[in-house]
């Protein structure tokens, strides 16, 4: 009868250390984790420098595998100490944690795949929870809600832009032709995208007066188009501020023992994501 209780106490303690940020052990764990993440990224970057790789390649490779094994153990522990490991595995940080270790194993079959380990950079986002910067997390959640609310408007905007670049690209193909570098409609569309976004690589440029006039119109239009998605998201952010008002800020120290989600209000009794009791 004591064994299940002992195991439950062990899981609870492990959950508090790994997911909690309001205890000394929890903060120490996350700080050590962040140092390990930064160190592993430094190893990956140094390994990509040929001169360093030739001299210290074996050592860097060993360090890379050491970090990967440690992160693998950490990932398994995270899954083992939550009541709903499937939910955590599908969460944002759960997916990032998994992607942070897969490239090293994939490099056994696909040489060079370990370069994708830079995705570990996303794991440093946990620094907001470690330092209890709740306002940063609150603002990031508000931005995510604004982007989600603007999704359909942005989709319509992107679809309209795609139509415009196809039209202008085809028009430039007809006006300039192969002599001006517009050898095909896709190449004209490429030029229209580069011009409308004000990137201006300069690898293709209209030569005729009519083509330059069309290009000038696209450039002016591009400045207006760039401002549209910014205005859409800004409007949603303003609306979100108005709805939220002076609501209470989340407390970053409380983590759900079931799915590991944090950001709960100080007086919350249940998880905002899975509904488990806190």
C-alpha cells in the first residue's frame, strides 16, 4: 500500500522541481538547464566552423552527444512526472523539447542534420518563467491572441498580394520579355515579389520606359501593402487591451501537475488548459 504513495510523492516532487519556478530547487533546475542549452548551442555553432572542426571536431561531437543524452533524460523525466504526458508532448514546449534532441539522432542517418539543433534556442524562452517575468509572458499571450484573431484578415491580405504579384509579373513578362531578363512568367512573379516587398535584389531590372513606370507603381504600392498587416494586428492588440482592461496578471510560479502548463492566476483552482486541479 505504501509503494503507490511513495511513487506519487516522488512524481509530485519531481514535477515541482522540473515545472515549478517558485522554489529554490525549481529555479536552480531551470537555470542549469538554460546554461546547458546555451552551451550546447555554442558547441553546434563552433562545430560548423571548418578550422575549429578540423582541430576539435571529435571533442565537439562528444560534447554534442553528451548534451543530447542529458536532454533526452530530461525529456523522459518531464513525461514521467505529469499526469497527462500526451498533452504535454503535444504542447508547444513539449514539441520543442522533442525537436531539440531528434537532430542528433537523425545525424546518424542524415549527415549534417545536427545543424538543426539550433531549434534549442526556443527552449531559452523558459527564462521568462525562471525570472518570474510574468508581464512578458502575459504580453506574448496577448500577441498570440491578436495574431489568431487576425488570421482570416491576414489570409485575405496574402491572397490579394499573391494575385497582384501574378498580374504584375505577367505584365512585366509581356512588356520586357526575355531581352530584359524576364524569361518567363514565374521569373516575372519573382521580380514582382522582390520589388513589392522593397527588397530590391537588382538581379532583374526593367529596361524600357513602360517597364520602369510599372516598376515605380509597384514600389509605391509596396510601401502601402507592408503597412496593412501591421495595422490589422495593431487593431486586434488595441481591442485586446480594451477587453482585458486592468485584469490581474498571471502568477508564473504555479505549474499544473497534470500537463505542466503555467501562467495561472494566484487564486486559480484548476488548470486553464486541461482542467486538472492545481
